[in-house]
């Protein structure tokens, strides 16, 4: 628009001058999206990073600089260690259950089965349901007085399990709910990966009389490696961001028994109105997930197999 | 299933190739059926719960099937809770986010895929990292920034935030689809004298229709499902969405299970619709490496 | 400050740009507050289906009397609090009147208009002193909100089951255990308690005071981990874990689950609020509507329990404070308070009105009301010092840690005390 008026001295009036330079078109097209992300994403992120070094709450008029105060408070406080431990247990256990379970189911389903197509459609439902609904639904299923699961256990002559009131079981309950939602996603991803595996090595293995187990370990798994790494990355990113399911099932309780980093940050910010500490917690979460991802990203590269991101 | 009973009645299974294969096949069907049942049953239970009367909810022992089916809980969510507001806000927020994301992501993805400009690599790397940021790290500062400029508790504030947080995934997805297009098509359009924008809208966009659809469906569902952003950035029925409405059933007074189940069922409806009618796009989007944003 | 402002302006500008045409129509959805002298905006509390009708009645009667229109929005307790945090943080002028509560007012003192100029001292003397005390900013001595009701808990028990077992309602902690054990068998329990969140802190506070303990001392040093605090939390835990006279999962209960345990007939006693009297008596909400009676809460070394209030406050940034003050006064006239009692069994915040209501009631209801008056007179709320809202979340976690047997009561309280001391120190509350 304005460019036509700012006629440049070097460009004489010619039909070609109407054409804006390619770089300008490029940047103009990309600018709105990048601007929005900068403003809504990066600016607040920087803002909260800075504020994690200040006192920042509703009560005090000033926000004095605390240095690493908010961070040291976390690590010297009583409960944050437990929250970190929960996060590690939650992440590792979920990852193992979902990846191993997802792979096992995908391998078993990868042959030609009747009803596989509708089954795949149905498997798409849990990952797409709102985690908030999953959390509330499982809270109801796990209810010790009126819930279905304990009722079934008792009917079978087994002891009822204190799913949500016992500190040990609470974290397990949350892991179960999260695994219920996400394992089907991995099944679908792995099924897609398995279909892309070339048939020749598998047929060769069958001719050699290799057992299914050996074929899986020696041929299928190595070929599936990029898919598995991507799936793990997706899940790690999400596991470090998990909030809804925990918030609606246990609010991190009893005590801190099922508290995760995001839940802790939310509680600090909106129950204690303490944004400084909350920002510090969210940065711990961010750094930790980046660290884990860097490991995952670096490992395949170190072993010389190429990184998953290139897949 | 038939294979299982067959095997069970055989007195001494001789392990030939054939029976082994039958057992294997039977096992596969068992796994298939079990997986599907496990995946679906909790939602069926939610539906059953939402159709019970309030006093039967708290019956001990638990009744598997409701003695009578009632829509009372659905009536309650609309009469005693602001469910109509929540639904309306959710629809407006999700659709506006999809529109904004699509309009912004397509040109950006096109530039990243086709233009060799300085800075493009940096942007792509930053996009990747942005997908990893915990939403809470964004929500807390946005809360304070938005409260300063009056965007808190508004639909607009929520749409802008959702759009920004879904953009990285959408750009990434569309970029992958554009890269798969043969360049010749665009070049021939260029010869015809089409400008970049015309080319993008009339040539590229139709060709990557499935990619745009996949990105739109995912953006819609992840916006529709989001709790954390809406929970932090809204505080009244002016902008609260369905998931936040859901948490309003969990107050310090406890949980109103009946209406909550009804609201939960209502929340799942779009999910089911998309899974049914747009599963191809959903799978494409997910497999192309989409990450919840 | 100025850099902050310009940053905001920059952000606002770029945001408007980025919003672009796609989102522009949505902008119309968010409007601003007006400054009409004959109109005030109020953010009021709701909960239950009768509240909206009550506010409609109060505001329209007020408009008729004064010519001032009241526009209002209703929110439940939790969203109400977060909305007010939002608005206070933004120094919003949108609402002139806020609904508030003794439990959360501590965070809002700097944002509420002092009411001492709007109410005369003689009138304030008619309110229960405990309510006025906890609506007052301890730092300035200024009243920040006017109490609309009194909330204190009563022991509700199953008359039929107690009579059948030849039992009297417990008057002491020891009797509470003994009675509870006799009534616990075969899926039925002697007692139900809340064990999560703010309700757990309420329950712990009652036991703490009854054991002779206090939250803080004169200088605001933490004392809730004293011997009395440990005794209180140990007793609370043992009711659940050792005597097992409550359902095993009360550690997940808040008020609704607590009340439901009584109304569905599984638990023989519950400590509940005045409003519960109405819902327990209602056959459509309760299976025990004609089978319950009330008694004062059991006591230990003292008979103290909480006495708390909902109240109304004026936004410090309001442009229409006089009209807002008129509305506040109107909602706490004796007539309005009597009306509130009849509507919700909300206990009046004025002593004279309480006496009037007691005089008009009969039988069990009269006994209940006069017992409550004693409870309220002896009642307390937790301290209103800067930072105590953070202390509350720390304590809630500690209580749950002890109730679920993850930590001993001593260890849980000591850890919470250490963290609370740091919080109070940082907030400048320690003297």
C-alpha cells in the first residue's frame, strides 16, 4: 500500500516495480502470526521469567528484587521436593505404561483383523476427550463409597482400594486415568509406524524361522525407533504440562501426595496469590522438560542413528 | 471369540502351526475387544451416570443400570448452572480461534516452507521449543498483563491466547503439507502471472486442503478441551468455557455429581462428532506429529 | 512504574494490531463500567437456587426506596474470589460493591473502602463483635466490610439412632469417640467430617481452639504447632485412622460430601452450618428430615469454634461510594436480616435481630438458635494478617498430610510452621 508512494529513486517507472521484493512479501506474510506469538507468547514468558526473581503478589504494593529467593524458597521448603518426586514418578511410570502398552497392543493389532477399522475409530475417542472430563469421570469411578471400581472389587471378594484418599494410591489413580486417555494415541501412532515398515526383512525373518519375539526385537523395534522417539517426546512434553486430570481428581492431594509441577504453580498463583513463586515453579517445569527432551534428542544423535526430528 | 471356545474344549491341544496360528488370532481378537471396551467403557459409565436420578447416584451398593432413565440432570445444568453461557462461550472461543489460527498460520507456513529468507531457521527452531512450554508458564504472566489492559475475563483475550498457543502446531503441520507439494504447480501459476497471495489462496490452499482441515480440527478440539488457560484468564460467565464450567461443579462445597456428568457428556459431543466425521484428518494431524498446544 | 505503563501501552497496541479484523467483532463483547450516580454495580455471591431470587428482591426493594438502580452479577464462592482477585489486581472500577467473607477478606484490605465514615459507631455496636473484629483491617483499625450473616457450626445428630442406642449427643471429645464407636458398624458410621481444602482447615481450627491453642501469638509468631495444635491434629487424625468412626475417605470430603454423609443416612452425626438446618429438614433433599436433632459442638479444654460471616464491601476505586454505602446499609437493616433468616436460615449478624428471631422460633429450632448464639459469642475466625492466605494453603496441605498418615501431626505442623514463619516474615507480618 504505502510502498507505491515511497517510490525509490533507483527504480524507474516500469511494470516490474509493482512487484514487491520477495523478501518483503515473505516477511509481510509471516509477520502477523509471528507478531501474535511474540506478543502473547514470548513477551509474557520473558515477563514471568523476570518476575520469578521478584516478590510479586496482590498484598504488597512494591515488588522488591529477591535474586534467586523464590527458587531457593522452593528447594528449602518442605513440600516442593515431594512435588518434584511425584513429577518424576508420574512421568516415568506413565511413559513406560503408555509406550510399552501402546506398542504391545499395536503389534498385536497390526495383522489383518476384522473390525480393526471401527476399532481404530473408537480408539481415537479417549485421546480427544477433554482431560477435565477424564479427571472428573475417573474421580467418580474411583469414589470409595459410590464408585463402580471399588464396588466391582468388593463383589469379586477383593478388598476395596482407597484410590483417592490414600497417599500412595492417589498418584497411581492419576497415572491410570492419564494412561487410559493417552495409551490409545500411542497405539494409533505405532500402528501407523508399523504399516510403514518394509515387508522384505519381515518375510526374510519368517523364512529363516525366527520367532515372533526375535523378529520384533531384531527387526521391528529398530525400524520403529524414530516413531517411538517422537511418541515419547510428545508424551514427555504433555506429561510435564499435565494439569487438568490431577486438578479434577485430587487437587494434588491428599497433602501433596499427587501434586505435580503445573498443579503446584497454579495453586501458588491462584490460591496463595503468589505469582513470584508460581513463576519460579513453572520455570523449573520448563527447564526440566527441556532437559529431558535434550537427552532424548541427543541420545539418538550420539548413537549415530539420526535424530527423530528429521523423521 | 469363537477361537477361544474352540481351544478351550480341545482336550489336548497339539501344537501344530495351524492351532498356534488360531490361538494367536484368537488372542489378537481378545486384545482388540478388550482394548476397545476399556477405552470406551468409562465414557459409557459417564453417560449412564448422567441419566440417573440424584438419589440413585449415591445408592449403596452401586446399581449397574439405572432403574429409571431421566434427563433431570441435563435440565438442571441449564436451569441451575449457566450451562448455556458456557456452551456459547466454548463455541465462540473455539471457532474464532480456528479462524484466526488458519488465517495466520497458512501464510506463515508458506513462507517458512518456500522462502529462503534469513531468520527462517531460527523461527522454525523457536516454534519447536514453543510447543514444549508448560501452559502455566504462559498463563500466570498473561493473567497479570491482561488484567492491566482489560483483556481478562473476555472472550477476545481467550481467543488471542489460544490462537498464539495453537499457532506453532498449526504452522508446523501446514508447513509439512506444503513441503510435500511439487514446486512445479506453483511455478506454472507464477508463469500465469499470479501474485504470491493469489497463488497462496487459489493454488496452494486448495491443494493442502487436508492439511488445513487437520490443523483446524485439532485446533478446535484442543481449544474446546482446554482447561488451564480458561481457568486462569476468565472468572465469570462472560467468558468461562465448558471445562471451567465443569470445575465450577467442584466447589468448596463439594461435587454436584449428577449435573456434572451431564455437563461432561455435553462436552464430549463435539469430540465424538469429529472422531466420526473427520477421523481421517484427525489421524493425519496426529500422525504428522501434532502436539497438544 | 512508568516503564511498566509504557510496556502495557505497547502491549495493548500490538495486541490490537494482532487481533486484526478476524477478532474485531468480539471486541464489542467487552464493555466498560459507567459513572451514573443513580446506578451502582455489585458483584454478589450465589450458591443454591434461592439466592438469585433473594438478591432480586433486595435490590428491587432498594431501588423502590432510594431510586438507585443496582446492576449485579452473581458468582459462587470460589469463582467470586478469583474474580475479585482479578479485579482488585487491575484496580478495576467496574463494580462499586463486592460480596466478601471473613475467610478471604485479608487479601483485600488494601482494596476495600473503610466503612467507618459510612456507619455510626452506635449502629455497629449492634453487630456481633466477632464479625466486626474480623472484617476490620488490624493494621489500620478500619472496618472493611459489613457482616451480612453469621456462620457457626452445630452438631446435628440422628435422634432416632441415638435414642435406640440409649445415647446422648457428645459434649466432650472423649464422648465423641465413645458415642461414635457405638454407632459405627456394618457400613454405618458415628460421624462424618470434611478432610480436604478449606473445610479441613476449618475443622482443624475448631479442634485447635478447643484444645486451647491459637494460630499466632501476640506478635504474630506461629503457634499452631504448639502442644495444643498437635493434640488437635492427632485427635482429628485418630477419629479417621484409629477409631475409624468416619468413612475412610473423608480426606477427600469438602462440605457437600460432609453433608451428604448425613443426609443419605450413613453417618449418625455431622458438624454443619446453619443453612444445613433447612436442607436436612427438607424431605426432598434428606432421608433423615424428621429424624435429626441438634446440640452444641463437643468441647475439650474450651468450647470455642469458628464464627464467620459473609459481608459486603465497597470497592476502593468505585466512583459512586455514597450510593454503594446506602445499599450496604439497606442489606443489613433488621428487616432485611429477618428476611434472610426466613429465606435461607442465615443467622442474623445483628444481636438484636438474633434475639428477635430466637423469640419468634419454637421447640427444636429455638433451642438450636439460642445454642448458636452462645457458639457465636465465643467464636473466632483465623487471623487477618498479611500473608495468612498463603499460610492457609500450607496448613491445608499439612492437615491432609497428617490425616492421610503420611506424616505425624507433630512433623506436619512443624514443617507448616516453618514455612508459615517464612511467609509471614516476607509479608512483614511479624512484629
